[in-house]
């Protein structure tokens, strides 16, 4: 989506039912502008503004997803700030599996997600009364259903049973009667939304230049395949993903071009979160400032006044997972930087979102949510689980060939399963897939074993020096219940219908 569309977002958040605030509970549903909202959803411009507002909220949610989807895994760690321990019970908790129901990051995300869902449901409920052409109405509905499915897919992965809302609440008091819906029912709704979205949405090629970046038929089918793969319905996953093969997507020849901000929304991109840096419009990203090592200043970002935070540092375990001649290594991460004094500092950092930009802190990098390589690897996995690897090699080997690696062949079903998980790990590193992949592909016992072995490795030989800060007794001790995050304590406090996840 071009930025002239996104610029409408700022004014939108004060209109209609868009009452977004990450500091408010999702239960705070009062709408002080309800009188205006009744007259708002009339024209195509107004509806498009409302849909764009939902995309804008996705930016805010994506900014912190690495905390939830990478850092609890074996992919990344952190560089501690030994002089400031203020993040011990906040961001650090995701690395060391010390998350509690009072974690402010969990509460912030939970509120953002439900506020977005409230806005999605409100626009959907108003859509039929709008005075716009039917084709556009179908498109907007498809976009909203895709977004609703995506947000519920994240929520159900993080929390298990969640409150399922498909209509806006008419009164705030209704919220106090809401209980968590079983995971199986949430997935049923996600599938229904994606099936309808895929029927309504245009192909990527059918959008005009002003609408590049919006959800497409390929977006809906790709996410539908991922949902079926997660629920282990391998035949339906294969059928959904095979449809994507015929929609015009392809791998780029050069892996680096996938992440280049000058090459956004390319033929491999199925859905990515849109950002724009280099201006004062408020649409920029800043991932490299979160990921670059502390004290690296301008050695990584290019701006000597910058103060990177050292989050999401690649682990030694992940670095060793890359084959020596894998072309993706240099693009995905760097093993250190050379400081202003000319000394090499061996602290690894994520490099995928590190590109030249003109204003400190305001980068132009989009965030990939769905890529064609992800589809090829999911299809490989689905085929293997359904009937063995014979027909799956063609898809995984396309990904490996682009990386400069040899083709796989002659594997058993079990060894192919391991190979595709490893391929997903390196191909999609730092794109917020690893935590979900581990939970999907491993039993509870296997997940506990893998993570505790990783934790023991980090305790004995940390990827990054801890600056003299000792480990606590609870650090890197993973238990099975921690595969789900806790429901924020404030939500439990506000409603006696909500029950906490076990173990918290």
C-alpha cells in the first residue's frame, strides 16, 4: 500500500469507532464519538480510511512481535544492559522464560490485538450499509476478514483459548460476560474467515499501484495453509498451498533483494507490513535500532548518535545451523561489527533489516509476514506428512538452490521432517516464525527437552557476555505450561469469567 494511503491513518484514529490506545484494556469499549460513527461509514473514501486504520494498527503490533515469536525460541538472545536492570521482568522475561501475568509487554499486545479486532468487527458490521460498488465492498470485506483471521491466529498461538468476537459489542457491560472460547472453535472461525477472504480478495496483479501492499487472494490462501498445517490437517494444507503456486509468485534470484526497502512488495512477497522512513509522517520502522548491539553506535546503524538496544541477538546455536556456503548467512546476520576505534567486536546481530536511511531512528524496512519461500516449505512439510517426501523435494530444493546449496534426496519421512524444520529455521530466521514452528512440530516433551538443552548451553557459554550479571536460579528453566503465555492479570481482575492459563 502506498504511503499516500497510509497518511490517512493519523486523522482516522480520532474518527468513528477507532479508539485505539495501548494503555487501555480491551474491555474499555466506550465510544465517545458514537454519534459521529453512525454517519461515518457511507462512502468508499470513509470505508477505505477505516480499513487503512486496521493496517496501521498492524504496524504497532508488529513492532514488538520479535519479543513473543523469536526470543522465547532458540533463535535469539539478548545483550544485557548491566548498568540498567529495568527490563528484567519485561522484555528479558521472554528470553529466560520468566514471564508472569503482570508482564507489561503481554498486556500491551493483548490490548492492542483486541482493540484492532474491535475496530475490524465494527467496520464489518457497517459495510453492508455503505453506498459503494459491490466489487469494492467484497474487497474490503476480504481484507478485514484476512486481518481478523491473522490476529486470532496470533492470539490462539500465544494464549490458547481466547475470547472470540465476530460482532462489535453494543454496550461495555457485555464484555464482563465474555469467556474464553476453546482453541478448536477459534480455529474454525479463522478458517471460515480465510475461506471467505480468499473468495473475495483480488489477485496481487489486480490491484492498482496505489493499493500495492493490501491483502490478496494469495495472502488468504497462504495463511489458510499455515492454519491447516498448524492443526495438522495436512491434506487441506496442501490443497490450499498448491493454489498459491498458480498465482504468479516466485522466488527472487538474490536473497538480499527480498529485504531491500527499494524492492518492496516484490514477486516473492505475499503479505508484508508496510512502513516508510525518511520523513515525518509517522510510518517509519526502526527494527535495526532494537537489534543492533549496545554501544555499537553508528557502526551498524550509520548514525553515531544512535543508541541501539541489543535485543534479538542471533544465538550461537542458530549461527551454527547455517551451512558454511549458505548465501543467506551474510544477509541474515553479521557475527560482529568494527567500532569507531577500528576494533572488531564479536557480538552478532540481525542484518535483514539493516539498510541505509536518511533520518536517525526512521528506517524504511517493511516486515515480511508471508513469503513464497514460506509457502514452498510449508507445502514440502504438508506433502511429507501426508505421503512421504518423494513429491516434496521439488519445493524444498527450490529454496535450497536459491541459497546455493545442494538438493536433498534419499531421506526418510522422519529425516525429511527434520530437514524441512532446519530449512525453515535458516530461511525464515528473524521473521517471527520459529516459536510457532517449534510448538507445531514438537510434542510438549520434545519442546521442553529442546529448550532446556538450549538454555543449558547458553548458561554454560552465553552467546553474548553478561557483563558480570549472574544468572538467576529461574533463568532458562522451561516448563511445558510456558508454551502458552499468561492472560494479563488485569483482564482476570476485571472479569470473573476469564480463567488463567495453568501454571501462572
